[in-house]
């Protein structure tokens, strides 16, 4: 009886393999979605472009021909008039004096609370975080009456007394911005700090580092991306605020640039072309901050939901 040993199947040579089929070009994807988003973007830009167009025309031209007409001439005279007539340099400086301390104070206080909530385990940990976050759920119009009465009777400390009370004071605007923005920043920073390994702070604690040193020298440097995103967002929000200075500041010289645009409006006559030029000049710092820190701004829109 003879046995035959089966030969293994021979592998096809590389020359015998079939070449891959050519890829067919993909058709344009989501064309309708892109057209819709582009149309919405153009609609959002129409008021801005119309403000630019109006600010470049003289009031006499628009009064005689109408705003929906071809201009007889374009010039930058309205920008110069708005800069001088409204006293914009002074009010720009007021906005800086409000925005910079408010942003720094908000980040410092919210980082301290976020560090305490995220790095230490205690009974009311989650309740404390929810308390800070719930403060942002109240609209400003709800607390304006009790806050107004409080500001009328709350004296300033001697080292910040540019007026007698928190009312009609730059410090009063700074304090309300810090108090109102700490909830959002605490929520974002606590979620970000939870992603930092605990072994880092535990190793520092073993080496004898106190809590304040762990906070300032270890945790805060690791939170620079979150600080950059929050600083961008808070700078834009606080600078653009119109409500609090309008209600809590009575003296016109102490108002920021957003509230000072009312100086361009007269009792019996208002030049819309001049107001449009002033509004565009007011928006320039916001645009500069956005374009300089665009990456941090975009990451700040999702940093609170992606971390944690």
C-alpha cells in the first residue's frame, strides 16, 4: 500500500496577484450642509458689514439719499469724530481697569475652589461644586434689586476707597464680575484638575510640600491650557458687559467703553453714522483678543465638557 504525501498549496507569486481596483472619486459630501452654514455665516455678517458701510458715509449723504443708496463718498471722518467727541481713550482705560483685575481675580479664586474640590475628598464635595455652578443659572436681572440695595449701604475698605460705597465705583463692578464668573470657571477648572494624576501631588506631599505649595508650584503650572482658554473667554465677556456698569455706576467718567457709547447720543439729535463708527471702534479690542488667542478661544468652548 502506497501513501502519497500531499504537497502544500503553492502560494501565488507577486506577479500573479491582481492589481487593486482604482478608487473612484468620491462625490462632494454634505454639500447642502456647507451651503446652509455658509448662508447663515453671511447672514450673521450682514449687520457688521452694514455698520462698516454706514460708518464710512457722512450723515448728510444718508439724510439726503437714504441709507439704502449708493454713497456719494466714503471717508474715515466719523471714526475721528467718535474718538474725540465721546472721550474714548479715557473710557478704554476704564475698561482695562475693570477687565484685567476682574479676570485675574476670577481665575485665582476659582482655581483655589477647584483645587479644594478636585484634590480633596470630603462629604460635601459635590454639593459645594454644585453651589458654585448654580450661581450662573440665575439671570442678572433677578439679583439686581437686592444687589443695588446692598451696594448703596456697603462701604469700601480704606485701601480701595475711590468713592464712599461699592455703588458708583470701579471696584464694585470688579467684585460683581468676580462673584458672577467664578461659578463657570470653578466648574471648568475642577474638571481639568481631575485629569491631573494624584501621584504628582502625593509625591510632593511625601516630600513635605505644604498644600499652598502644591497649589501654586505644581497644580497651577499644569493648568496653563485651561487658564489660557478661560482668560480669553472671560476677557471678552467682561469687556463686552453693558448691564452692570449701566446699573451700578452713576458717574459718567467711571463707566467703561461699552456704556460710554451713550455719549454719542444727544437729547434731541443722534447721528447713527457716528454711533456705528464708535461701536466698531469699541469692538476692535475684542477682535484683537480673539484673533491673537483664537486657538485658546475655540478650545475653551469645549474644555468644560471634554475634561473630567
